[in-house]
C-alpha cells in the first residue's frame, strides 16, 4: 500500500477552477514505486468504483469535469493527475514515463484509495492501452473498461500528421504552420499556442470554443519539460505482443470512437473490437475529445455499461 | 454536428447491448419537445402561426420579439416549462410561419398585442403569465397595462423600452439614408440591409450574444434571421412602437411606457444583463422601479439570457410562476 497524505496541495490551476459542479470528498497523494507522487481525488460513494485515467501530461484530471459530477451521484469516482501535470510530480527523466510505470500508476492509485477493483475509463493511449494492459496482467483489479478515442499503438499506423511531425520533432523548422507546431523547439518557444492549435485539431466539431479553451488551459497548467520527457519514451511492445495483450482481456469492455478522430485512427478501434469482441460505438462526426465535447452521450454510455455489469457474474 | 452510434461491431455475452442503444440519434434542429397543438389566427388577412405545449396550470404566453427572429428563440424554455405549465407561443408577423404583410402599419406594436389576444382566444386561454424579450417587453407592458384581465403576471427580459439613453454609437447613421457603409452599427440602415442582410444579422447577434462561447446561439439566430428578409424588415422598421392612451390622450415612447407601468398591477419580474450591448442595463433598473418589480441583474450577461443562460432563465421563470400560485 502506498502512503497517503491527508490533503492535496492546492495550485493556481485549481484555485482558478473553484467553481466546480462537484468538489472531491477526499483528496490525497500517493507515491509510485519510483517515488513519483501522484495526486488523487475521490468523489461520492456507491459500487462499483469508477477510476478515470489520465491521458498524457498535456492535460490533467479536470479533463473529466463533465463526467465526475454525474457519475459520482451513483458511484464512487476516483480521478488522478498523471505524471507531469499539475499536482502530481513532473519528472523530466524520460524513463519516468515508461509504459511499465504509467501502467503501475493505476495500481498505485487503486491501492492508495483502497479500491480492490474498479471500472476503468480512459481516453487515448494513456487511458486505453494502459487499462488493457492492467486488465490483462491483473484481471482481479479490473471489472470493466470504457475506452474512448481508442489509443492502442501498433494496431494501425499513426495518423499521417503525427508521422510527419515526429520525423522533424527535434529539428529547428523555419516555420511553425499547422502540425509544424508539434516540434520540441516550438514547444519551448510557445507551448500555449501549440496547445490551442492541438486542441483545435482534436475538437473540430462546431461550437467547441469552450472545450478548446478548457483543454488549452489544462495544458498551460503543465510543464513543457515533462511533455518533452514523455515524448522521448518509446513504446516497448511489437504488434504481436500488443495483439496478445488485447486478446487476453477477459472483462467486459465498451469501445467508443469518433469518425473524425484526428488523434487515433478508427482502424485501431475496429481492430481492437475484433481482438476483444467488445462492442464499438462509432460516433458520427465526433473527433477525439468525446467525453469533453459530447458529455451527455459519454455519460450515458458509461452509466449503461456499468449497469450492464451489475447483472453479470463478477 | 450530430453524433449517432452505428451498429456495434462484435458482441460478447456480458457486455451491454443497451449501452450502444442508450443514445437516440436525431437531427440537430429537431425539437426537444414538439407542440401538442398548432393553429393559425387570421387578423385583417394576416395569418399568425401559434403553438401550444403541455397542459399544466397556469398558461405562459411566450411573446414574439423583433421580427428578425421567430418563436424558436424560446427553444431552451419551451421543453422545460411545458413539463410544468401550459406554454403558448406564436411567430410574430414577418417571420417564421406567420405572414409577412407589406404595409408598415401592420407591424405596429398594437398589432402584435392584438395578435397576442387573438392567440389567447384561439387557444382558449382566459389569463396567462406573459413573458417577452427585448421588443417583446413592449408587448408585455401593453398587455398588462391595457388588458389586465388577461394577464396573471409579467416577465421582462432585456426590455427594449425608451427608459434610458442608448449608446450614441447605436444611432450614428440615419436608417433611411444611404451612407454606403456596411460596418458596425452603420449596418443598422435600410440600404445596408438590402445590400447585405445576412451580414447585418451576423453582426447584430454578435452584439446580442457578447458572451464568450456563444457560437451556437449566434448560428441559430442567423438561421432564424434568414427566414425573413431585408424588405420585410425595412417595412416593419417604419411601424409605430409602444403606445397607449391616458385620459383620452395618445401617448408614445417614454411617456407611454411609464403610464403603462404605473397602470400595471400584476406581479412582475425584470431580468436584465449587466453587459447588455443592445439595451443598457439602466433600462431594466428603471423598468423595475416603475413597476415596483423584482430586478434580477445577470452579472456579465448580454442581451439574450434566454438563449445564453437558459437554465438560470428557466428557473427564474419557474419560481416566479410558482410564486404566483402561492399568492393566489
């Protein structure tokens, strides 16, 4: 069991955010095996516990702001800030963001919040792949998985704009148009502008100004150094290993993916559905940020998925 | 943007098939609540389209406003209020499903008031709570001042009444002179409207919805604004506005507003945004004072709190109506 401190450390980010629809009932921080401290919050009571996972250090646990108030009326809800943003530690050693450690963080949080088993909800690679890995390796801890914006590396090629920008990520580019902003030097020069660009690309639905502003604000709460460190990590598994891990999942899953997802290609979602037999909800016209941009749809899908577990043998 | 789940790919016995079906797809501009009854009233050959929702007590009559939009501007109120009360709306002459007469006199405020009374009759409504936004506030005031037997209570939102000076920039260009400029408030001009009606509508609702994150409200209003046209709007612009008589003397403008307010006896609620760019907040203050009504100052809000702060507006209206029931 990891250590638990009584109160979280308020930051400017959370002061700014004081008008929450629902405040946590309990907050604390837990140390991972490598000593990195992770800030967590618990809301509500009611079985089963639902843990919302972080999605990369570009945002933090407020990414689930539209889910927490609703679901915590019926369930115990746990969120935590991932490594790098903003109340958790912000290591600058790339090794701190390795797949093993990020997956291990879920167990650290489960232990710290005295949660034996939980439904995991995640978005993108940090949310989806890591919950799959945990379910495959520690099935006794995972009751079910709700996966948005299916981020499972290797199942299909990365989006073309990611391939192009990763090829020149460490180069000094003469311009910073569009995806050229996905560049180490540019992040150091104007990370807030990158964040606004990035979330505009991830949220192309009409009338998304609020969702974009929120996400860009969470990015600004974080750290460029943490982002750069995280970008140095390499994914440690090949396709066969990834597929074997996906096939090994035994708990119920629900997959949700937008037809316009600019972060994770929909081929990854279809392939994961084939490998796991899980139902895939394809949301017409939606981009990557479904929980933030389509919260009612996301909340009802999560709610009904959890209800469906109640009738099943556990 | 409409999200619609497709058929699930693959199944497993203990995963929820209902999860994928929980969300019912529907076109974006479909209605959260359809009317239970619709009809037309005809006055002087002009057809006025009305709708009735729900069957609770009392009835709330949601009035038209400026002809630039039609009754869908109440879209965020109707589904909620109709669960609790009986709701009647109608499209003002010149937009929506109502006719577009070509005589300026047909757009007089007195005609809108007569339409409201005709709709109350057609829907079998003896008395109603009456609510109006912007120019609709003049119709509310004329109904409660001159037809008190039909009005249970009144709600005024962003009231467009001549009770305080407007920002001088608003009136920099005479409406009927062609100054050849299509920018800012210079667009408030017959020639500019005929040159670029959509441009005016977009500009105007940008001023109405001055709050951040209002793109949806502006887009909706633009759709409604394009259901009428520049010629109709120019015609309506030449119609007389608020008027009444007192001791046999005809009154208009500020004198009419104050006389009507003094005569108004029913409970009233005045709601006004402190950052309203169309009608200064001071108008709401003076109206509340003249009526002896409660003033709700919406801090930082613009002109249309119905569209931009619908939950708050709905709860204010609900609580006001419930307060009437307790008082009766």
